[in-house]
C-alpha cells in the first residue's frame, strides 16, 4: 500500500497534507528543518526511474525499436 493511503487512513486529509510533501522534498514542514529521512519513499525512486527511462529509452534506443516494430502501447 502506498504511503499516501497509509497517511490518509492514519489521520485523514490533514495528516496526509502535513506529512506527504516531506517524502518528496527534503524540507520537513512539521519541524521546519531540512530532513533527508523520508526521501527513500519519494524522491530517490523518482530519480532512479528517470535515470532508467533516460538510459533505456534514449541511450539504448528501445523506444525507436518498439516504434519500428509497430508495437502500439509499450514505450519505456
């Protein structure tokens, strides 16, 4: 289950709005300090996904190969 759903079930919309941004950006709004504790649930997977997409889709030419073979929906 995703972190957003867990936060919403724990305390409703206010808990979700207070805690979810700290998993994507390093600023913790509750303590008003920079904290890198929760970045593993938000920012690092996003950066890793963008890097993999950039390498496989652009560097290896997988998207061009899929388009040339007329596979309609799959793109990386």
